[in-house]
C-alpha cells in the first residue's frame, strides 16, 4: 500500500484523476444496483435482464473504432470533460424511468451513459503511459483497479442499503451529483498533455492502426489475452442468482449489493498480496486460479452465505489479471498508437463482456442451470491460460519492468 501512496504523492495529475475516479465509480454503483432492482421489481424476463447487462458493455464496443482516433487527435482534458457531461445528463435522465413502458428509454440512456464512460476510461488509460512508465505504470494500472474495486465494494454495499431504504430515484440523484462534483475537480486540473500532431484524417488514422497491428502481431495477441478478463462480467449472473435462489432469504437490493461487494473485497485485496509476485510467465497460473475460483463459486452458489465467501475468491485474482495484461499491452506498443490500440483493446474486452452477458441469459433460457453456466465461464479461463502460454512462447513480449 505504501507504494501506491508514494506514487500518488509524487504525481499530482494521477492523484487528482484517482480521486475523480473514486467518486465517479462510487456513484456508478448506485445507478447499477438501482437499475437491476428496478428491473426485478418490474418482473421483466431473463432476456431483458441479460440484454441490459449486455448493453452496459455493447455501447463501448460500438464507439471504440472511432474513439481511439479521436483520443489521439484531441486534448485529453477537453475530451474527458465532454464525456463526463454526457454521463451526468444520462444519469439524471434515469429519473424518467418508471415502468416497463419506459424500457426503450432505459436502453437508450444506458447506451449513452456507458458509451461515454467507456470513452472516458479509454482516454484516461491512453493518458497514463504518456505520464508514467515501467513499474510506475504497472502500479498506476493496479491502483486504477484497486480504486474501481474499492468503490465497487463500498458503493455496492451502500447503494444496496440506499435503494432498500430510499428507493431507486434517490440512488440516481446521488450518482448524478457525484458527477457534478467530479466535473469541477477535473475542470480545475491542469493536464498539459497534447496529442501528437498528424496530417492524417480520422479514416487514414484508422487504416494506419490496422497496418500497425499487421506489422506487430504481438500487440493483437495481447489484446485477445486481455479480452479473456471480460468473462468475469457476472452482472447478469448475479441478478439471476438473486432472483432464483436468494429472494426468499434477503431483499433484492441488499442481496445484489452484498454479492457484488464481497467479490470486490477480493478485487481489492488480491493485487496487494500477489501484485509484486506477478510476472508475464506467472500470468498463466493466475488464469488457472481464476478458473478454479469460478468453479468453486458454481458449487457453492445455492447457499447465499457460502456464495458470498466464494465471491471473494472469484475477485481475488481478477484485478491482477486485468491490470497486468493491460500493462503488458501498454508496454509493447508505440506511443503514437496509444489511444487507438487501447480503444481497440477495450472494444475486444467489452465485446467479451457483452457476449458473456448474452451467453448467460441464452443458456439459462435454454434450460442450463446457473451452476452449469458458471462452470462454463470458469472453463474459459483454462483456454485463456493455454492461449497466453502460446503467446509467451511464440511472440517477443517485453516484461513490464
């Protein structure tokens, strides 16, 4: 933990961005729990729950081909302020959702909210390698994941209580005002990083990116490796678990909050314990451990309290897997392509997450039990381990430090 504190104290921009990130992510879980609580209260079908979960990721997939070229062409602070404004407006507009007749509006708002959120995230992750390098970049990525996980833990737990006590509308209002606070914090932050000047237009930049990927296949392989982490997109699975197994045990909003927050405990603790141990060769073991953790969760799923413990184990390896594969990609590409490559990387990651959400709903509708669905998701990480082992043996991958 001292390493993260030292890093924050030595980099003012990273420190402010981290504070903004904590506030925004914390608020986001208020909306997340409120949305799924609202859907379950409206007794919507499994397909609707799965579609909403998929939509959270699909928005980022659709805009990714264009976002990277824009990121490499526009000043990061200006772009981030615009994107945060869109998120703020979409969040307050969720107050208009009341019943199933408003589902189409809900879909539109989620799409724009998550597209802007994904765009903002890609912009920030493209900014980090321009101001940090080596071990500091790895620690910054780990810190990003820890903040996400910490806000996830506290946000989910508290939002479940807020939704239970005060209702979904209050949750949306609180999330919206957190964006207001974050906007002013970002507005006052001096970010003196300018895009690399280029005579190419957006279409030419997109073509140049594909040409670069053909010449550097290791970058594409690292993007695919990172995409495997998208199989941890368990939002739809958790919502269906609560509806099927736990509704008679605990209130819906509280169950959602506790399940997500317990997994987030593992997300926070994991990198603190294994962060300094990890290397590119040991990533294979993390993939395998992640698979085993998901399988254990499948076995314990029907018992709410054992499921909470299993959720901690599921989250334990995820942050390190996400942050280290992300850092490997950043380390193994040229600065000129940071925005574009990171955008396409996020597109693949979000595509996997969107597919996972759809896949969960599809299998469940077709008579697969939730335990069987979870076991299949765990198996995906075994495939990821085999694939990454092949990448390490056949590609010239530079270590992070």
